[in-house]
C-alpha cells in the first residue's frame, strides 16, 4: 500500500493522480488534515484518512499499513518544520512503515542561506537516523515560482533581483510524475535523489530567453540586497517574506541550486520541461 500525505496540494495531489493511472484505488491511501478537501480522491474510491503533523497522536493510525509513505514537507515559512517532520517520521517508525519518501529540495544543506534548505537537510538527518529505508526527493526549485519572481517583465522589460545565480528551475508537474514513477519502481532510490531540469540558467540568462519569447528587450537588474528589500517592502511585501525570499537568491548566488541531473528525464521517458516553455505558456497554466 502507498500512503500519501499532502494530497490536497498541487504536488502530491498530482502524484496520486499519476499513481491511479497504474494502481487500483484500493492500493492508495491519502492523508489530509481536512477530509473534505480530499473528496475528489474519495470519489474515486481512495481511502482518506485524517492526519496532521501538528497533532502527532493522529499520525500512527493515518500511516498504518504503508509499504511506502510519501511525506510532503511543511510549506509554512513560520512553522517549526523540522519538529513537524520529526513527528511524522517517528509515527511512521512506530507503525512499521516499509519506506519513507520525503519531498525535499535541491541544495538541502546545513549552511544554505535558504531557510527551507536547512530544514530539509535536518529532516534528511532524522530520516537517516530512523532505521527505516528512505528516499529524499531533492526536487529542483519549482519553475512556476518564476511567474511571480520575474515580476511584470512583459510590461516593463525588466527583471529585478538582489543578486544573481544559476537555478535548475524544474516544473512541479514533472516532479510529481517522477515521484509516482519512483513509488512504482522496483529500484530503491536510497537516500538523497536529485530531480531537476537539465539546465540551470541565471536570471540574466532567463532575461535573454524572455527577450526571444517577447520579441522585445528584457534585462536583469541586480539591485543589491538592501535595495531589493526596500523595493519589496515598498511594494507591500512584509519584510519577513522579503528576507525569506532573499535567502533563496543568496543560495542561488552561492551555487546551491546550480546542479542538474538527468534522472528526472529518465524517469519521465522524455525531456524535462524548461524555463522557455514556462515563459511561452500562459501564467494561468501553472
């Protein structure tokens, strides 16, 4: 049995959809904090269980019977994500889950400026010490983030960033499908498993792609960190979130998102989708 948390979200929800293309509904269970939000899976015959990382007592029953358990990472930037993840792993261990798969992130490291990257690395250490077989899906930074990170480049011809570095922008849809293929595979994929697009363009290189897509000049302006924070706050962004995002840019500048791997394309049986395809498509498609 495969049990999937976070299936009411876009990433793991799409993974469940791909699993159901191959498996009968009786072989899949989804865990949600709110069963009503998982009704589309219940309508297809999938068992829906209630489980909340913030309520550890709810988790053993939610995870019981899993040959494989796909744990989605916490997406709340204000939460103690590592503590939440620890509760989930401990519950999985307590009921004898066969393998834990965790949605991590490329560049997970103790010294990354990007806060979630530090949380992912800490969670991987918890998994490594758990005694359970585990796979950490180190997905590339999700490409749909560019829909807001690039700002109104189509109108202004400008992409403003605090600093610039390479990022292997990866379509979330591709990562979701790859997770399903790993879950269905006979290969273990032990430990950290990198799933990225095949290129890692800088924002300057993205501006060059945008120029070709738009048929008009698009440039990247590197503002510097404090000017970037000031501009974000002036535009209405809370300073907390502006500094949170600054960590992403700093990590890119320091090379934490620069690596690429062919594995994603191999799992998909086709080329992973690209930044160019994202810029050419309507933003609403992502």
